[in-house]
C-alpha cells in the first residue's frame, strides 16, 4: 500500500508541476503582450519589477510563475534551476525586491495591464475553479483556452468585450459554438472540459503609412465559478521601430517648441498692434444735393425725386485730419439713422466717398441719412 501512496503522490506532484509550467508559459505570453507598449524604458522597468518582485522560491505560486516568465525575458531558458534564477536576480535587482522596483514603473496603463496579467496567472494556478490555461497571441489574433476544474459543472454568466468594437470573438465548447457572445450566459461547462475563445482584434484606424492601430480594452469571461479578465493591449502594426519612434518624438518636440515660440510672438504682435490701433466714431450726414452735410449725387440715368427703385447714389465727405504720426487703415459703417421709412444699403466706403445703393421704395425731397463711420487709425 505504501508504494501505491508514493506513486499517487508522485502523479499528483507531476500534475501540479505541469499545471505550474502552464501558468508560467501563460505569464510569459502576457509579458510579451505587455511589451507591445512603445516606451521601451518603461517596458524594461516593468520586466525588472516582475523579476525582482520577490526573492525566487521554487513553488507553485503566481509570484514564482511571474519571476520565471520574467527570467525568460532576460534571456534565461525555460526550466532553469533555482540557483540560475537567483543569480540573475542578484545581477538585476541589486538586492532590492518588491515595491522598490514596481514604484519605478510610472506608466499607469502599464501598471494596470500588468496587474490584470498577474491576476490571470494567479487564477490559472487555482485548478479547482474556472481558469485560463493557455493564451496564444499572433498580431491581432488571440486564442484562449479555459477549463473548469471543480466538481460537476459551472455555467457562463457572460462574455464581455470592452469596448465592444475592440474585437470579434467566437466561442467553441463541447456541443455548442457561437459568434454571438450574448448567447453564452447559461451554457454549462463540465469539469475537465476545454472551452476555446478565438478572437480577432479590430483595427480602430489605419494611417497613410499602412499601419493599423488597435485600441486597448478588456476581455472578460465570467462563470459561476470564477471570472477571468484578459487585458487587450493597445498597439499598432507594424510597430514603429525604436529609432523611428525616437526620431519622431524628437521632431514632435522640435515642432512643439517652434509652435510655442510662434504663439508667443503672435501674442506679442497682437498686443503691440492693439496698442497701436485706435477707433474713433465720425458721424456723416447724407442728404440731397445742395443741402448741408456731405454732397450726394444720384445716378444721372434716373429721374429726380421721388426716386424709383434701384437707384444708386455717390456721396462725398471730408474726414477730419489724422493726428500727427497716425494714418487711417480702415473704415467701417456703424449705425445708420435719420431716414424713417426709407431703405439704403451702404456698400462701399473710402476715405472720402460713400457709395450707396437704395434697394427699393420712394423717398421724399427732405430725406436725410446719418451714418456713424468707425475710423480705424494706426499710430507709428
């Protein structure tokens, strides 16, 4: 009986090691996904934070799985010994572990995705519940395999893609397959059965350089046993090389600097121009030829008052002289008063002449139109 117990214990340990290796591989895939972020300095800091999260112990914990995956990211081989991983930690961690390195990751998005990835790995090790066992990512294609390890069965509560436009998925399980994620709730998953979720990331935009951009989001698979959240990392394909990204960042910084200088110069010029400009109101009275005020003459092709519609009139006037050192740079018409019941349209004003177009309607001999001219002068 003792040999049977020993054999059973050996089988259990071997199965546990296999499951731990699966979760280490899963951590490695998620780690590669995280590295799609463009800031290589932050990615390297996150990799070091994972390697140095704790002093490595060979056990079946999520921390160990993450350290082993991070070790592979530093060039280490799978199945490395405790001594090999600790040696690498001594080279990279400087005898500092935990928050010392994680606090140096300043990217909020990177921290969020890393935390979600750590949670996925932790739940992978919980073999008595619904968990993600494998994850394969190839560009915009993503395939996840799930398994329920508890007793009897569990049921789907829902599968959500956030935002909904981020990906299109297909669910395959024993006796059921659908591309409509709203049909998943209520479907039963028996213990030991595999469930496969195959997704295709949808490009949110395409650039002129034939580069597709994929927005970030979450893929949530919920059951009565446990919920698994897979981070969808924002990325572009093909990726911009680090050298090209650095060059682009340098050009953007230079452009921003130039725009800042130009904005300052324009603001200064605008302020100086406002100080140089002065607006005065000059009233001009338009009246029939021969009366006081400016001299107005009607188009000679039409008869004398009462004038028919569509008559044109030219009025001359005199502006007061400009102060020394200033000049007139513009004239505009403000209010027009004094001609009750008549209709005039002032269409052109120069420094000594006003051209008037009267759209319609007769007017009397004693008509008078007072215009307020806004005279804009610029000082030297």
